[in-house]
């Protein structure tokens, strides 16, 4: 995962663009500057130094937000050593932070990005009635500090069968 270059300009051209708050636009351009959307439209002027990405015959959508994820705390391909989802020492984990368990190099972040997920709310597991504090992250960055959007977002709780079984 590479950090964003704040000076980089990217023009995604020719796609069927679905903006967040407007009707879809055919054969449109999305202009990004420093990793953020600057303009969307059918007849945008593309800056000379922009890197052009041809999206002809494809859909261009805003990044998806995964509202309940365990990326970085329930790591892919790491076995038991990468499983920090549940802290079973106390049924009340309100003081525990998912942020402290996140491995930013988890393959799950790359998988999420490849599927269009750009933001995720990372939560502890449901092995405790109160699992701990959640955190909102971007799905890219070398260290957690680069990924952090907001912490805490909420407190994870689980009632019913799951805390009984785990």
C-alpha cells in the first residue's frame, strides 16, 4: 500500500460515472488531485500533467464504506498469531480499542481496496457482551496513523448466542 502523493493529478476518463449526489453521467471524467475528487463531468479540461486512466466501457463509482469489518485485527493468512478479534479476559471490554490491534499490512486491506472498499469501520469481535471501541480507517497506508479517520466511532456489543458460544 503506497501513500498518496498530494501533488498527483489523475483523470479517469470515458467511464459511466455514478456520482454520490447526482445522476449517472456517460462518457465522463473524474478529476482527482492528491487522492481527492476535485471535479466530475462530461467535458472537463484535463490538466497537462495529469495521469490519464482510460475507463471506457467501465463503471466508475465512489469508494464503498464497509460499516462492520475486522480488517487488520482478524488477519488473513496469519493463523492464530494474527487473530486479535476477541479479548476474552473480561466480559466488559469497553476500555479496549480495535485501533491497538490493527496490522496495516494485513492482506485484507488490499482485498478490500481491490473490491472498491476505501473506508472501513474496524470492530472487535463478538465474543464478549461488550467487545471494545471501534475505529474508522482508510484502507491504505503504511502505518495506522496514516489510515486513521476517526477513533472511537462506537462501542461494539453483542447479545444472544455469539458471546455464549465463543
